[in-house]
């Protein structure tokens, strides 16, 4: 267990069920997320990784089950109480979800104006700080999303997710579409931010390099539930056909060797 991670379950999910009509993607799903950890969530296509994330952050109401965050049962809270909890979440969606008609600075400033009650000038000044935290140059703030590279879009969206100083950061395929160098830099940034800001990170990914380089634990979604959640070495040793193919196939071996080489250089 890394020094930033505790045994306090900041998110507790019990007997979660998510159905779309007669088709259920989750049945009796249970999961704890510990304060300070980076938890990677993986699974095959159709296992409901993003559905699980959206259920936790309040974008989808589960069919059944309980989700406790910060000790609160989200399903039992009033609208205002739930909004208060959700403001402690930062969410980075796979495509960034930036407003195309707003500059990068305006995108980051928007939640500060709407939820923190800051003036436009105050919000845009603080937005510059968040952009710097996300590793963007000062001149990026005046640009529109359409003029940014894929990596810069990810960083701008990350800056917006950090706007309200969240306790938990939810990332949905954050390195998807990035080249290997850009993906590695983004992984390093996430780890640095976790360490510096004391964040808890819930990370949906299919990127093996990300799992090996920054995740403290890995949860595997399979058979409509969390099949196993543990350190990466323990998960990779699980006797399951999909897990063995995923972690010990050619890509898995390459990611493991790359992570090993990186650790030896540090």
C-alpha cells in the first residue's frame, strides 16, 4: 500500500444493479475505493465500466443497490444535499466534453462562476492557476477547443475537473487517442496531482501502461460484477481466462517490461 493510500473507504458500493430494459450490465456489484488511492477499473467491452462511473457521479440512477460516498447514501439525499456532495467530484470524460464556443479559460472558469459564486474576473484568474496545474502553457487559455491538440484537450478538461478543488477525480479513458509519449506524460501528471493534492482517483481505462505505472489497485469487471480487486500483481495472477489473456498477452508483457524498466531508472 502506497503512503498516500489509506484503508478508509471513501466510496462504498453494495449490491449495485444497472439494467437497460431487460439487459443488465451489473448484478450485485460490490466495490470499495480507498482514500488517496488511484484505482484502475478494467474489463471487456460491454462490462459497464463507464456505466459504473456514471452511477457513482450521479449521471445515472442505478436500478438497485447502494452507493455511499463520504459516508452518505447518495440515493437517500435531497437534491441540494446530493449537489453538495457532487461538487466534491471532478470528472474528466473520454472526449473532454469542453464547450466549443468558449475559450479554454472560459471553460475552466464556468464551474467557478456557477457553483463557487466567483465573479468572471476572479474565476478566470483562478482558471489560469488550474490550467498551469494541468501542465498547459499560459497562452492556451485564450484558445478554443477546436484549435487544440488531443493532448491539450485532455489537459484543459482536466483543469476544468480540478476547478472546484475536488476530493475525488473520476477519469474515463483519459489516455484514449493520445500517442504513447502524450499518454505517458498524462499518466505522470495524474500521479503528481494525486500526490500533491491528496486526491482519490477512480480511473476507467484499457491502457495497460497506465495500470502498470500509476495504479495502486485494479478492479476487473466481469460476469456483471467486480470479479477481483487487488494490487496489479495479484490481479494478474487470478485464474480467469480474460484476465490471463489481458495481462499476459503480448501487450501485457510489453507494458510490464516497460514499467519494470521505468522503475529501474528511477
